[in-house]
C-alpha cells in the first residue's frame, strides 16, 4: 500500500473544522445585527486574528497578563456568537444591546491588536543613550616633550627659615620666679652664673623651655 506523501494531523483537521464553524456563526450574527456585505465577513476575521495575536503573545512569554486578557475577550466573542446562533436568539429580531456590541467590536479588536503587536514588554535600549563599551586600547606612552618636570622649591636662607619657625610658647611667670631663685642660689654658692643644662636639671623641664627661661634671666 502506497504511503501518503503528507501526514494528516487529526488535531489540525479538527481545528480547521472548528474555526470554519465559528467563522460561519460570527458571520451570521454580524449579518443579523445589520452588518451586511463585506462587513459581515470582516467580523469573524477580526476575531480570529485577535485570537492568533493573543496566542502568539502567550507563546512568546512576554506580558502574559495582556495576552490572557485579549485572548479571553476574543474567545468570549467567538463563543458568544456560537451560543447566540444556536437558537437562543431570534436572528430576525436582534436586541438593541447586541447591535451595540457588534457595532463596537471593530474598535475593541483594533485596540487589542495594536497593543499586542506593538506593546513590547522589554523595549530595546536607545542606541543614542546606551553606554559606550570601555575601550581596550592602551593609552600611548608619554613622550619626553609631554613630561613636565617637577617644580623645584627654592631653599630659604637659614635666617629666613629661623624667622619662619613658630615662636616658642611663653614661659609661665611662676616658673621664671622659681628659676631666678635657683640661679641666685647657684651664684651665691659657686660665684658663677647657672648653666642652661644645670637649670634644666634643677627644674626638670625640657631643654627648649630651659633655654627660654635662661633668656629671661639675663
């Protein structure tokens, strides 16, 4: 027995039959609601296209909330037409609310299709504002002309350096009085003026302070 060149998918055949029946029900409902001519054929096309756009958004994995919302809207429109044409409504005398729904469907389908087709969940970054990748090129070696020699600070004379040094702290008057008494005792005992080192040892003060006291004793 010769095998068929194309494998027949039963699920695909069933889907085509169901889509054809739903297409016919939507056409009949639109025609009964006053949408005659080509407009009656455009209604089922818009419903099916909205279903396909919502299903593609769900398959992409982006903005599933919007995909499910518009998928349910299109599914209710298709299911409602199937139920309405099954004998629940008098197609010779369609109620006013159904005429309003059918007349407003093109705007709803246009809005849903536009949002599903152009509402990207993750818009690409603007190339004008995208940060530039860091450059891997090495900076050029500085030449001898580019190298600025360090500024040499001129040395100050010794006298200027000494004058620039901060003044010594003032000696307390009580310490000067005590040093004077120590110096008088040393002169009365030895007959000579007291030395700075001896004064520092007797008072127990640092050498700079002893030198400052000595200058005030003279």
